[in-house]
C-alpha cells in the first residue's frame, strides 16, 4: 500500500471515530419532567426521547409498541421509580435488558396514609403503594435527582464524564437558586393562609418543604376515584377555612374540582398547575424550572 493510501486510510478511520464519538447517546426518559432534567445535564451529548409527553398523564399511560422500540434502541432508560410508572412501562423496561436507573434513588420519601384520602382505588397495574412518588415538586431534593441522572449518563457514556459533571454542577446551582426563590415567595404569605386545593395529591413534597397545606379529592394517583364522603368533607373544609387557592391541573379532567369549588362557593383559578407533566412548546411550563416558577407564582398569587 502506498504512503498516500495509508495516509488516506488513517484519515478516514480518524474521521469515522470522531463521527462515532460525536453521535449523541440515545436516552429514553419515562415522562416529560425527567426528560427535561436529562437534557439539561446531557446537553449536546445526548438525544432524549420521552414516553409520556407534555400534558400527558403518566398515571394512566399504557406503553405502545413504538415505546418498546424506543426503549430497546436506547443506551440508558431513566424512570422516576417509586411506583410512578405504570406496569406496562415497568415491564417494557425490564424486558428490554437495557441499562435503567430510577432518578428518585436515595431520596427520602413521604409515606401516604390511606385514611388521608378516602377514595376508591382502581387496579390498573399502577400502584404507588404507601409512598408518594412526586419527589420533583421539591427543588431541594432535585439536586440528588439530577445527580442520579448524571451518574446514569456517565455509565452510558464514560467519555463524557467531565462534560456531564460540569453541567450537573451548573444545574444544581440553578436548583438551589430556585429553592431560595420559592421559599421567599411562600414566606410572603402567612402560614395560616398557605392552603391550596388541587385535583390530586401531587404536591406533598412541595408542601413539606415550604409549609403549605394541600387538599385534594384524589390521592397520589389520578386513577383513584374520590368518594362522595371525601368530596363532602373537602367542601366543608374549604368553606370553614376560607381556602382561596383552588386549581385544576393540566393532566386532569377539571370537572371534579370545578364542581367542588361551585358547591363550596369559591372560584377556580384561571391558570392550571402543572403537576406530573410539562406544558407543550409555547406554554408556561416548558422546562422543570419554568414549571416550578409558574406553579409557585400562581399559588402565592391565589393565596394572598
């Protein structure tokens, strides 16, 4: 082989290796909020696809054949864990044999007492058990959530360790600033007036962090059905305690909250809260940080 062709071959091999290294790592996230965190840390080194998209309810979502193909083509699959994903997604991830990680790993959880929500449950293979899975509503614990995501990306793409590490540090700083801002916002409302009614019990971690009491006719899953007794008790409580912050959620049918508010003589806020899913492009909650800022702003405004 001539020197020219040897040089040409070496150049082609180098170009191919650089092209391969530059190819984004295929990542699948179970729902839109987790997908946004993965993009924030992964940057240009990853290509993130989500199974449950913006304005979609992960509680009732059933995995489709296209989702199974996405999972099998991924190098890493990120899930929330704590029973948040339905059985069909859990099964698809398990059967794929693709490396997966629960972003909630190691985060202290809040237990759910059945008596807190006297509702009739539906068995659709989606069971949170006695643990509330909505850890992301507390930006302080999201630092660990983000760290777990970064760790999974590093395992899938060791060459990007420094890149992911720096982006993690930057994102964690953003989360610290978000936590400080949220605390300041809630501190502007007297503790006795920090009461919010939502469609389902998705904000307990936020409530614990900022001393806000959340009321809801449904439990931690939108699959649960509120009993007449629960609704009646809530109507009475809203009247007696003069709860002003009443919200529907982007993923839920608003009729139950609207009926409850009507009977309690209060007004449902115009802007919805974003609990388990981001908004589509052009909405107020296109990222996790934007979602938290929107929710906190709307709650505080309604409570005053």
